[in-house]
C-alpha cells in the first residue's frame, strides 16, 4: 500500500515536471521563432537600406546632382610639374 | 455438428490469413511509401532562398547588390472575399511599368500599353482566383507595394520574399558583371561575365526547415525537427575602381559619338598585378532587363571577340627580335627602300613612303610594314611562333570572365603569313590578349594573368594573389622597347594629342577588316595600346574603336581618345608631369 502511494506521488511529480518543461520549451520556442522573424525583417531592412544608400551615392546620380547644382567640368586641366620652377631654384 | 464447427473454424483461419496477408502487404511491402506519405502530411517544410553575394569595387562601392521583392499569392481555401472585390482593391496598389524603352519613352504608346497591361493583369488575376488551392497573383512587388496590399487586410493573401539583382551604377559594365537569370528548374543562375564565372561562389544556399506539426499547423515540440542552415553567397571584391570605371565609360561614350564608331572598348589594367582597373564596351545592355536585348550583346567583346590587331602588334615582334639579339637599335633595314615582294604579294607601307636603311626606332615610330617583315625574317619563323605563345596568344589569358575564348593560331604558316602577322594582319587576337602582352613589356618582361576579382569575401576572406605566367622578355629588353614606344608617342602620327610633360609609351594600330575573303578598304579597327608613366607604369590601357567614320586611322581616333582618358587617369592617380 505504501509502495502504491510512493509510486502515485512519483507519477504526479513526473507529470507536473513534464508539463512545466514542455510549457517552458514552448515559451522559448516562441521566443526563438519571434527572434528569427525579427532577424529576417532586420536583414531585409538592411538589404533595402544598402540598396537605397548605393543608389543615392552612385556616381551617375551624384553627377546629375552636381550638374543640376551648377557645377561644370573644367575644359582645361593643366597638371603642374613637381620639378621646382625657375623662381624657386 | 462437428463438421460445421470445423468448417467455421477453417473459415476463420482463412479470413485471418487473408487479413494477415493484407496487413503484411500494407506494412511490409507498401510500408515505406505510406510512411513517407504520412510524414509529408504532418511535416512542414519551409524554404527561405539564400541571398546571392554582392560584387563590390576595390574602393568598396557596390556594383551589384540585391533588392528584396515579393510574390503575391492567394491560398484560395482561406480567401473570404469575392475575386472581383480582391482585384478591385489590389490593382490600384500595383505600380505597373513598361520595360521596353521604345514604348516607355513615347507618351502616347505608353498610355495605351499601360491600359493593355492593366486589363491583362486584371483578367489574369480574376481567372486565377477562380481556381482552387494556391495561386500566384503578381510577381516582383516592391516593399511599398507589399505594405500597401498588406494594409488592405485581405484574408488568404500570402507574400513570398525573394531577391533580385540591382545595379546602382546602372552602367555599361553589364558585359563585365553578366546577369542573373533562371536555370531549367527555375533557380537563380549567373550567366556571362563575373556572374557566370563565379556563380558557385555568389550563389546563396537556401535555409530549409522541416518540422512535425499538428493538424492545426502548430509545431510538435517533441516531434522531428531538421534544419539545413542557409548561407549568404560570397561577395566578390574587384580590382576595378568605381571612379576609373565611370571615367572610362563616359569617355568611351563620348569617343564613339565624336569619331562615329559603331563599337568600342577600353580596358585599363595594372601591369604589376594584372588587376583590371576598368573595362567598358559599347554597345551594351541593361543587366536588370537583359531579356529586352539581343543575345549577341551578352558576351564581353574584349574577351569573346577576336580582331586583327594591326600595327600595335609590331612592338611585340620587335621586342622578341631584341630579346633574341637578332636586331639592335643601330641596325639598318636593307629591304625598306620600297615595296617588298613575297610570292605573288607585295608588302607595302601604310602611306606608301619608304625609308631605306630604317632603324628599328624608325620602323616602330613610322609604323613601317616592310621594316617589320625584315625584323620577322631576322627573328625566324620558329622563334616568331615561340614568342607568340610566350606572349599568351593561341590560348586563353585566364581572365575570370565566363565567355573568354582562345584565338587559335593557324596550323600551317607560309612566308606571307609570317610577313603579314609581323605587322598584325592575318592574325586574330582578343583585346585582353593584346593588352596582357603589352602589359608584359610594362612589367619588366613578366606576363601577368589578367584578373578582375581581388578577393572573395565570405565567413573568411580569400585573397586571389596575382599570378605570373613567366618572363617573356628580359628586363633590359622591356626597357629598350619601352624607349622606342615612348618615341612612337612623341614622334609618331599622334604626337599632337599626347599630354605634355608625361613620358608615355604606346603604339597605334589601324587594321583593315576582312569581309568575305578580302579586306574592306574603308572599314578599319583603330586601336591604341600603351602605358603611363613609361618609367614606372601605373596603368596599361587599350582603346579600340570599330569602323570609326571621322577617320579610319587610329592616330586620329583611338590615340586621341587614349590620351584623353590617360590625362584624366594620371590626375586621378596623382601623377604629376615629370618633365
């Protein structure tokens, strides 16, 4: 009779432990699932922002912006020699 | 009575045997199949496409990257609204565009085409919403379109995420990057250029998640769970410089207009590493809408097309003759007084001017065809072929572009073949072969393998070291031939266009184009190849213009374009004039 009581108690403890652990696993699974979803969203946002930054900073776009702002390429660029001029010799 | 019981007993045995046999059939013979089918019913499989790697320039600007797009689908058993109601609400949120530039730039045509497209899209959606199961309603939606449709809160609509390639510099480098299309089973696959060559490195690996779920679709935590982790594709970092590439593209575009050429190429390479700093060709295509263009435009002409190099080839033959010691600077050509007969042919100079006793310097500076025949004869046919191979002709250069071809050398050589090849006619080369060969002169005689990718970036960065293909000519020979190329620039036909104050080595080449077994007298390929500064080259560059109409001569077309680009590159690299 005593043995039956001990076994019954053991079974009840095991059931409670099982339910508790399963519940915790479920909670943590949901947290991980949400974190995975957040990670995917952030990665997508990162991809989109990288693309937007690249488009905004592309040379073609910058050239258009500069041109619209009134900048023009100099028709004559004269590179100066590194050798000292007569005056500084 | 006994016999009836016995009969009943036997009947039971037979029925039991039949049941056992049937169960054995289902459990032993069909067991695996049924277990598989059951597994498919309670296991869900989520596949998330891997992101393809990017292509970035040497200065870390993206040349090719990814953009998120969505496919709008409908799971019809979950749809509560009527098809017409869904279409009516979704259609205004879609941004319909016409890709074809011929229509997109014509306002009247565009209006009609958009109305047609809207009508077709509506009827397709209505038809698909009338089916059962899952159906795709629209593809390639932007994030804004996706959010606008999501806000409508229509039950049963599903968005699947995928990625498409984006080209922020939207440039003529299409023939360099290649494009991403779909293979036979619909997987993204790189074609041509870098996308094709490095497809395995660039391709991402899909994330596959398998999990047992209950009838409500909730995960069974004690059930089976398998995860094949995804991986983003590796990124390619190039030797290519964004600023240099843009400069070259703009100059080529202007050059083509100025000289009326039908096509053109410019390649800029670092002679010390073989790294390609810029590579542009026209006509080109838009890699994002590659399907709108003729397929012949997909191949990079610098590596996939051959041409007869003309006089640019002379410096290589002269370098070979110098290296073998069969010709020296103070030697005099003894056949240069007039046209030189070989069999039934007469070898003439390009301008019908002849210089008796011309030196090697005269021969290169004045681009003397007869003088080159003399040089080749001094060198001998066997050595001539040996040097062709050592300079990399007749084989692929090894550049990391998918469509590179090898220009095969002829198998039978007659006297006339040696003679014409010495001045670059009757021999076919690719632009990259020609550039790599001249780069060997700039690199103290060492031939480098041309390369676009400097390193492959992933979990760990893998650098691709410069690859030497051996010494073709000695350092001393390379300096001697460089000096002659400098004189060719300063005293040759294109001297007026050369930037002042810089020591530049180069050579023009005007090659006639073979058409139906003879050379067209009007059509030419004008090219200029050279390097600067000559003493310590920062870059070696080839400019090639096909069929220029303003003049057929390279000295009046390709050479000025080369010098115009070179002047800007010298500024870009902070190289001041040194004399």
